C-alpha cells in the first residue's frame, strides 16, 4: 500500500506537467516565402527536415525546423500540388496539369539537390497529382484530381513503372491517399456522378488492387479533402464544403468505420480543408482565409481562432508536442521558447476577382465579371444562406484572363444568396439578392 500512495501523486504531477507544457504551446508563423497564394503541400521527415511546395513552381527545404528555408527548385511552368518524402533523400513532387497536356511528377534521390521529371514513365496522361504516399522506399501511390478524373497509380520500383486504376466507378475525384502498410490504404475525395458528388472515403486491403466505400457524406457537392492517422485506431478526415458548420470524419477502429462530426459553428461561412490532431484531445481544422478551429476536448467543443493563420491545407503531426501546417505560410505548434525567428513581411498575390455587373440585385438575368490571374479549374455557383448549392452556373478549366458570364436566375425564390467562385485559390463569395 505504501508504494501505491507514493506512486499516485507522482502520476498526477507528471500528468499535470504534461498538460501544462501542451497548454503553453502556441502556433508560430515561420518565415517561408511562397511565390503563389499558398503552400499547397508539405512533408517533414523528422522535427527538423522538411519540404514545402507551391503553385508557382517552387520547392523549399528546411533543415532546422523552419527557421530558415532554401529554394531547391523553381520553374513557373509547374503548379506543384503535392510533395512526399520517404526519408531525407528519396522524395517526389507532383503537379496539376494547369493547361499543359499532362501533370508532372518530379523525383529526387539526393534530398532535393537535383530533381528529375519522370512523367514519361506514366502509362497514360493524368490531369493532376493531388495526393501521394510512400509505403516503403520503393512503393509509392499517387492520386488525383480534386475536380474529377479519379485515378490511383502505384509503383513498386520508385517510379520506373506504374499500374493505373481508374476509380471512376467509386470516385469522381480524389484528393488524398494514405496507407497504413503495404496492404491497407485509404483514399478520399468525391463520390461518383449519380451519387450526389458527396465526400467519400474508400479503402483497400489488397495493396490497391480493389477498393470499396467505407464512408460517404450527407451533403451533395462536397469532398473529403485530407486524411490523418493519429494512432493504430484513431483516424480523421476533413470535409471540404462552403458552410457555416464545418464537418470531419473520425474513425476509432483503424478506419473500418467512420462517424461524421460537426464543428461548433461561429456563424461565419467558410471552408475547411486540413485536419490535424496532436493527440486525442487537442486538434485543429483549418481552411480558406482565416477559417480555423481548435478543440481541447476530443472535438466535443471547438473555438474559432481566425488570427492563427490563413488558408490551411496540410497538417502534419511529428510527435506528441510538435505539429506543422501549411497555408499562405508554414506554421509550427511548439513551445515559443524553442523557436526564434526574425520579423518578416510577405506580399501575397491578389486572388481572382468576382463581380456582378451593374448591381448585386438581380431580377432574371445578369452578367458576372470574372478575372482570373492564372490558369485554373473554375466553378461558379449560387448558394443559399445555409450553405447549400442551389445552382451551378459554370464548371470547367479556364485560362487566365477576363470573362463575362451570363447567368439566368430561373425559378430561384426571392431573397439573399451567395455567388460563389471555386478555383485553385479556394472559395471567394459575394452577396447577391434575387428580386
């Protein structure tokens, strides 16, 4: 009994100190400089060494946990969408086709000192590489693309040869992919046409030879965007939708079944894309602009924190106390005493412009003025005030330039709506009144 009463206070003190250390941590903005509107993806292989990529054709590397960054590659013809490293040497970076005939995949075997385009090894052209995951030093899966043409490709020889799987029967588009081991893996994106284009999670148990649906969302025209494995049992997946009430999936049985959860509404409409949990209690979801939420109680309650950063896409957990995230900058969740960075200022490119010609009060017909600063996938839609898409006006690839798009209101009831633009730069919206 004496040992018991001595041990219990020590356990309590240890738990208290751990809780204090975690609470004392905070998000810090690192001084990485994107040439595009945000860093599309990020990969750290340990607490110090990591890479980020952006849509302007840039690959940056850090070897000291984000204090300093070195540009390893730059080519404005590439729109980088994804990056994946197995270790400090072997890595890949994937692009969107973005007006080119096909997407590109770059490979390095020397930690990014040199990069080689290996797209010629693909069995067919693809329009984009949104997600990648290396299972071992030889096996890599790539997938895409978020707006359609769902596929998965697998290589077991570091990209020398590939097998191609058309996922169109299950998925309209795929955004992210993750494998627990060489057999069990998950891909997330949007369900096939005819099923409502809802957010979907599919699973394989035979190394990608076959796939089946394990979760599908409730709302049409949404996507499951990113997936995270916290431990052997707990997994999370974010739902991308323009809404005042963000949602995410959670699994407690290693991804076999999933439950859809809501994030406490702040009354602000926006979009989440990234999801990251440090442990079962502490986690975040973040997305376009300043849409960012934090939970400290396993998702039972959430706090809206718009001042943390902007346009979050990828979260990556390194260990029990360290998390990175990418957005318009790179962010690190850490004890503030562990990282010292100099003040800096980054000028971001202006996003696409959206305007209704003459007046936002629309009767039957109107003209939308649209200015695109780069080649991009483009969706133009009308949403009601509760975040439901009620009309799709345009859905296609467009080159940079000025457009005037006629719209017909049709049978929409009178009242307030949002005119919403969805591109590589995310969602932009303006108020519209149907009179």
